[in-house]
C-alpha cells in the first residue's frame, strides 16, 4: 500500500511540476501587467469612462463603455463602487451595465493569463467579453432607460470606492499592488495547477471528450456553462484546468462558454450583484449570462 502511495505521489508531482512550468510565466507576467495598469492607468480609465458616459450616452457610448470595462483592472467588488459613484454623477444604467459586464468578464491581468490558451481562444475571450458588455448595455437601454421605467441598478448600499494605491512613492504603490495580487491569486493558481494534475492522472481523456468534446457540442456547451458556476473561483486558477480539458478533447466553444459563465457567476461576486440588482433583475442577469455563453460557444465552435 505504501508503494502505491509513493508511486501516485511521484506521478502527481510530475504532472504538477509540468503544468506549473507551462503556466507560471503567464501568471507572473499577468500579475505585473495587472498591477502596472492598476497603479499607472486605473485613474485614467475610470476618468475616461466617466467622461464618455456623460458625452456619449447613445449606442456608441456603450461600445466605449464595454471596451473600458475590459481595460479596467478592478474586480467586481472594486467595479460596483466605481459604478455607484458614476451613477450618482448622472451616468445612465445602460452605460454602467456595459462597463460592469465586460469588467466582470475580463481585465488586463486575465488577458495575459489567457494568452496561455493560444491566440484563437484568447481572441475569442476578448471579443466575447466586449460583445457581452455591449449587449448587456443595449438590453438595459431598451428596457430600463425609457421614461417611467424602473432603474436597473440600486447602488444605495454602496459608498465611495476606497483607493488602496495611496502611497506617496509610486514604486512603493506598485510593489504593494503586486503583493496584494499575489496574495489574492497565488493559492487559487496553485489549486488550479493541482486540480489539472489530478484530472490528468485520474480522469480519462475519453470522459472529458464525452462531456465537452467536438462530437457532443450541444451537450458540451450546456455542461461547460453549468460547471462554470461552481468551479470558477479565480481566473488564474482556471487556466490550467482549461488547458488540461482542451488537451483531453474539450471543444473550443465549450471553453469559451465556461470563460463567460465562470467569472460572471463567480460565487464571491453574486452577493454584491444581488444587492446592486435586486431579485428580479438578478434573475434576468443570470438568464442573460447563460444564454450569451451558450450562443458564444456555438459561434466559436462554428468558427474554430
């Protein structure tokens, strides 16, 4: 029995080390890029969003709002207070919906992480996040921005955002930001690498192909959209898992669907979203995310 444990430990260490070597550089680069954007460009991005929200209130404004949401380095708990501040300054809910939706799905740090998936899936992730934000803004504009319509968001429970990059020395600010990013993501990244090693050792490739593979695309999309809810905790931690699933036969469309429902329905985000949206609008949000992820996965499967 002891020999069996030793053998399995050697196998797991081998797979863990192999996965770590493949993905660690992307994680480190993502930390550095994300922190640089947060320290040097975050103020400009949010100032641009506020200015465009006042000057471009139409459909063109939604396009820019979604693009700025992708560029914003903040997580959900940083994005909602920013949007609450924007709302108090008169920016409409459709612009806020576009900015918030794309910001939830993607940020500069996660873009670097996702480059490990290859240029095709990286492009699919960026374009789908941008399109999802724009679509969310258009739907809110159509149904909740008419005269007499109820507000889509309720930010009364949220105060002004706290600026954590306040050290006088810019290099100290950058170092502290890098430290916070490492603290927030390192454990989940290592857990993701470990899970991918466990999948590689104990889950047959045929099982992954049967669930998410190219010969079962419709069911695979539904499964990917579903498992994204409980499995997605940290963007950096899921990249090793997706890489392993792709090598085992997962279709590109299923991966794309997972990368939408995962961050959009991340457990740690749903509480804040429920407060900002209320019960009815929160349900609409979940239905929109599910429908958009499946549609995106189907399109990606057709193209790729």
